[in-house]
């Protein structure tokens, strides 16, 4: 209970390390799993003792020289540890740096067909791994899943997405996923702005509106918008104000436009006219603090003693007011904070007292009393802040307290202003969205507000999930009918809807006269929204605290991949909610024509195929005027509740779903052991097949070994050549390029193919059933074997998640392998004859599958090698695109530092240039050196890095080429660079990186200048 309610999400469970991996068999887990768990626990322990965590410079690339100093898992764990902390721990700059590091690490860590989805899974696993510390029994399976996920196999990633209740998102990242009403820890939410943005990205959200009350702290807004820029999420800030209407307090959300950049929003809120309004409404937050104190006093004097009396327990000491404000910190006041404070402080005291009383009752033999206290214990265990808020902190339970739910003379004066006054002051200040919250409003209320607002209300918050769950949107259908009638532009239709609203309920005389005026001026009313339609806003009102409602995030089903839509049908209805809102969705495709014209034959080909010549952009659009309330909606929640109806967002320590991790789960077995078993599982059927045929002793005893040797040599050869490993100046061995997991899979499936090709196809079907042999129709034998093999290989390639180029290429490799099989068969027959072996034709018949295998693997080496090469090129392209963006930003800052001088002239003297730059701006100088060290590391260690580097350089204007190439001369300053490394540029584990630099810095300068010439 306390873990759920704690404000610090990283508080470890009260489990000891003695419950560690002893419950798992000895053959479970890998050495890297134990290492990752130890690293995570080390940094969690360090952070618990308030020790600072080293974070690499933001200029250091995940695939750069930082690889020599720390493991990616460690860097991710540090970043997650910082991000999960509450507002009072660490600063915004530290969290933003951690978010940038985490974003880069997960996106660059693996190349997968499901790149974004793999990154989402990695973050989720790492969050659970950090939260589970120091419980190694929970951490080890998570560490093992983490390393399985890093491989990016689509089948495994989809399984993990389902385990974490995440919907698969399209890799184009064009899904229409959003939430236009959420809260962070500055109001009534649980998460810091940076943590909120990270979790939004993990869920797949691309558009977010974060709501604050009456005012917003500039530092909080700056952190939120910078975090959104890092994660490439469009975030808007909304500020909620209240106005008075006919005995109700109406909520408006003012959301200024064109303020997604932190600087733009800061300039806006510091404008004197806007700052003055925000200052006026800041008194509402001060009043809210006093209102919460009154509620706390009512709890101490009435509710807490009453509950103790009801349960037959002694009252606990009153909760201290000063402790409540300490607990709340800098957050804007909310009754939800008070409910959590009560559960955090009062609930443990009551539980201890109940336990003591029950023990005494049992000792005294009072069975009835013990049973009664047992029932109280269950009530206390199930008590959550939502219960406290909805039962004891309501107006009905506290009649003497003034609640901010309806107008009262004791409320701050600004809350009693009319809607016109609020709208007239806010809307003209800056282009904005003015959103009307519909909670507690009738259709007549909305009609009156729209008329009095004179078009200044731009949107209706048509659906708020929390308010809908609480029954506060009873008139939603009638309001939506009015909205649609206004947007359709049909005056007869609008008149009909207005008359239905007027006749639908009784209204006072002054409102009747107002409605009559609207009907008399109905054309004027419709013209208020003739140009800009009355829009809709939909949100969850998520705080990541509620135990009863679905969490943050909503998505249009049509914009999800096919696999995600299928998973929605398989899920239980209670786990993910379909909203009663429908909007027409359409798909668009944009073709960007290239700047240079293509040859005529390519233009004709593309015209026939119906595609443009350049880049293609696909996305989704909404027919916003079609938004309607109906039973069959096309919006589903991204957050969910578990089988007990508890929101998943408030179960941070239970997210690993430990019940899904069994002690006999085969996925937890040591990877090396799994690979050995895979090889054996492939070798046994292969050897059986050759024994079964048994026409030639060579194949009977060595056929399986020969078959496996062909596959192994092909895998190694294609991997090394694809990665450019034949370059002598690369500093990695051939083993670096070979994936042993992929090798084991390949041997498994190639072993299974022997009975298929040798026994079933060649012997049973072709020879025994159809009478076709190499002697009477060699072409038919090789063709059938090649076609079956191609289909089989493509099938298991899809299952294994190999690159798309390899899957498609293997489908058609039979066309190339058949003639090669004919040639190899003739050569083998010639060899048999030359060696004087008896019955060479029969021997060739027995070797038909081996011949087909050799030719097939030879073609496969080219096809899959090409696919692997493209994979490396794409990885390096992504690496260098990110690195060159950073490098250009750094060069731009250099140009601004030296506006009167030419960089090309200055860098001719590397030491003088470095001294000048370091004196003017040490941060720019340090980042420049980090960029150069990264490129140096990639040059020697990352496959295909040199090819991509020079391709990028050739696309660079000559002046910039000279600047970039000249900057590499700074690597000759060994004393300068060594000093930077020793002072902590790469952290404390720098010895390997420093040795590498000192050995290769002059070589790379010579290489680059040689290549440039």
C-alpha cells in the first residue's frame, strides 16, 4: 500500500537479496544478466546515499567512444534512475540530460524492423529493472528479457509489448495518438515533466496537452517543452481558469499557440499584460492551500476519530499541517494531494494499531473481536486515495467547508468573474485555443456560453475520461448535436437543435429571453464559427495516480498497425476502453519530387507504378467536423487497468508482472546453452537423414558435418564481408561481425531442412514417387529442391525477423541457384570420374541435396550479405546523421564565438585555435573534442563507418568540408585531449579509451587527409 502511495517512485521494495536467484535452476541466465543486475543495484545504492551519478556528455554518441568506457545497459539504468525520481531529488537539467541520453541509447542500441517499438520495450524493462532493486529474483528475469529485446527480433518484441500492455505503433511513427488533458507533478500528477514526456513516448503518444491551474511556473514549462523537443512530441501547455455562470463554476483552458519552443513560451508568460493576469489568478492557488488546511482540520477533528470509533480503535494523533505542506512541496494545491497525504501518514498508523488490537484479541480468546478487526484490516489494506477523496473530502461530508465547486462570496474574487470578462481579457492577448470544460454543464449552459463568448470559445472538451467515469458528462450527446449543427453551417438544422435544447429542460425567464434573442439572431450566431469551426478536445485528465481510471493516452484505431488492431480484439474489454467518440480518419501519401530530374526511363517506370520520384511521406488526417458521440467509437485508451480494476500507471513496483515469470520458463535459459541445444536440434535430424539414405558411406558419416560446415562458412563469410571486416585497418576481429545467436538459428533451421530436402523431396517424392533422378532429369531435381528450399528459408527468415531484403531475396534465390547447381553438379561428376570412383552417376544422385545446398548458400551469401551490408549502412547513416547535426551545431557556435575571423584560417594552428576556443567557451571546446573522438572511434570500430562518412562529406559544400577536415588536426594535441579525458570527459573508466586515442590519433589524421586527397 505504501509503495503505491509513495511520492518517490524509486523507493525499493522491502525484499532482501536473500530471495535472489536461488529459486531459479543453475542453467538459467547469462553472465551479462548478472553483470547488468549488479550494475543497476550499484547505481541505485549510490543514488540512495545521495551520490551523484556520472552522465556522459550529451555530445557523446552511443556508438562512439563511450562504448569503451561503459555498457549501454549501465547508461540506460543511470538515466532511468534519475528520471524516476520525484521533483525534490535532482534538478531539471539533470533530468533533461538523462532523458536525452536514454532517448539516444534506446534508439541507437539496435537495428530492428521494429526500431521504435524495440526502444519502447527497452525503456519499460529498464524502468522495472531499476524499480525492482535490490530484489535479484525479480531483476534477473528482467535483465534476461532486456538482452533478448536488444536483438530486436519482431516476434519477441511483439510478445514483450503485449506483456507490458503496450500497443504496437507503426514504425513510420505517424500514429494519431494523443492526450489533450494530462497533469504532471506540478499540479496533481505524480510524474515530473521529463518523466511524463518519457512515459508518453513509451505509450506511443505524439500530441500532448499538459494542464496547470491559474498560473504556471516558468521553470516547469521550460523543462516540459525541452523534454518534448528531445522526444519529438508536440506538447502544448494549457492553463485552467474558472468563471461564474448561474450558480456554477465553469472551467476554461487557455492554451496559447505557437509556443512549443521553450523560449517562445517563456517570452509569452513574461509579457507584462499576460504576467499581470497570471499574477491575479495566482491568489486562487494561495486560497486553495488554505482550503486544504480546512479539510485537513475537518479530517483530524471529525472523520479520523469517527472512523476509529466505528472500528473500535483508539484515535491516532492528528496529522500535522506543516508536514502536509512539506509533503506537497512546490506543487499546486489539490485535494488529491491531501487524500494521498492521509493514506501516507494516517493509514500506516491505523494498520499498526489494528494489528496490535487483533493480536491482543486473539491472545484474550475474543474470537468475535478478532474477526471484526480482521474485516477492518481488509478495509484498510484496500483503502486508496480515491476512496478518501470520494468519501470524506466531499462537500456532503464537510458542510462547513467552502469548496471551489460553486460560486461563493468567500471565494477569491477572480473566480466570480463572468465568462465574458475572462474571455475578453485572455483571448485577444495571443493566438490561442480557448477550451470549454463540459463537466456539470447542460446543453443550455453551453448554448448560453457560446453566445456570450462571441466566438472566443474555440473548442469544447468533448470528452474527459475521468469526468465521464464519474458521471459528470450527462448531457454530452445534446452538446455534441449543437456543436455539429454549428459546424455544418445549415441554419435550419441549427434552429432545430436549438429549439430541442430550449424545450428539453426548464429555464428561468432571463435565460428564456436570451434564447429568444439567439433565435432572432441565429445567422449571426452561426457566423461566429463560419470560418473557424468549433473544435473538439479529448483527454483522459490523467494524473498517473488514480486507482480507478485508465491512464494517459488515446489513439485512433485506424492509425495502428494490423498486428496492434488484432491484439485489441484479443484483449478483454475491461483492460482497454473504447471511447464513445467517432471521427472519420483518412490516410494521405505525399510524394516529394527530387531537386534533380531523373533519367526518362526511370520517370516512365515510376509513372507506370503510380509513385513519385522522391521521398514518400505517409500520414493520417482527421475530418474534424465529423466528430460525434456514438456507441461504436474508434478511439481506444493506451493506458489500462488490471484484472482488479487498478490503473496500471499507479503500480510502478508491480509493472514487471512477476506472475508471468515462471521458474521453468525456457526463455530464461542461458543463451550459450540455448545455442548449443539449437545446434544439436539441427544436427540430429540432419544426421538421421543421411543415415536413412545411407547409399554412400562418406555422406552417411560426414554428410551432416559437411552440411553444417557449408552453413557456418557462409554465415561467417557473409557477415565479415558485409561489415567491411576485410579492411586491415579496422581494429575488430572477425568474431565481432558474427552473431552467434543468428549462427545457432541458422544451423538449427538448416539441419531441419536436410530431412525435408534430402528425404522428403529428393528421395520420397522425386525418386520413389515420381521416378525423377539426377540421371534422367537433373534440371528438374535441382529446380524442385531449390524452390522448396527458397520457400522454407524465407519462411524461417520471417519468423526470425531477418532484414526484409534477405526475406525477399531468398524467395527468388532459386532462379539463381538452379543454373549454379547444374554447373556444380557437372564439376562434381567430373571430379568423381577423375578420381575413378565406382558408379559416379549414383554418387551424384546421392549428393544432389549437397549440391543444391552449396549453390543455394553461395547465392544466399550474396543476397544476405547484401542485406547485412545495407543494414550496416543504414545504422551508420543514422549514426552519422545524428553526429553531423551535433557537429554542425558546434561549428555554428564557433562561428558566433569568432564572428570576425575565419575558422579555416584559425584551425591551421590547432593549438592556438584550441586555446582561443577553450578560453571563450570551454563547453563548446569540450563538445567539439567529444565529437572528434566519437568519429575516430567509429572509424576504427563501427562496420561501414568509413563509407558513410565519406558519402556525407561528399554531400557537404567544399568550404564546410575544409572546416570539418581541418578540425581533425585537433586530435594531434595529445596533452590537451589526455587532460580532458583524465578530468572526466569519458567518466572514470577511461583507460581503454585513452590508450586507443594515444595509439591511433595520428593514424586517423593521416587516413582522413589521405582519403581527402
